[in-house]
C-alpha cells in the first residue's frame, strides 16, 4: 500500500477528485494548507492597502492506494493538477505498513 500526497493549487482539487474517481480511486482527503516554493510569497490588496504574505494558499491531497494503483493514480493526479504555471505543486509517494477500517475491522488492501 502507498500513500500519495500532493500539495496543489486549491482550485484543481475538484478536477483531481473527478479524475481519480474515473480510474476507480474514490478515497481522498483534502486539507487546506499554506506553503511557498520557487514562486515565493503572495501579494494582495485589501481595501487599497498592499498586503504581503510569505505563503501561498495550497491544498494538501492524500490518497491511499494499493501497490498496483500507484502509477495510474500518480499520473492521473499530476495531469489533473497541471496548469503550466509556477506553483502547480508537488506529489510524493510513501509506503504504508498497515491500514485498518475502523467500522468493519478490515485490514490492509481490503480496508482501502
């Protein structure tokens, strides 16, 4: 089992979710996040005053998949999050030793 984690632009989350459902990956967790990369911070105007933030609004997307779903899920996620602009995000994959579905007690691949 693998945990795919992505930090992406918030408006791409809907596209990611729909594309993952099309390939049979239904479980997704999304968290509001802030971050900064090569694009630096964010400059906005509020009531005519310039406001500078060292961070940019992002969304953290987490998807738990079986080993045979990893490549297609990562490819789908990357294609769905792509805008071609600076700040599109990052995707990384981590190994997971065990998963238990709380409601049924199912374990590992059956719990996904």
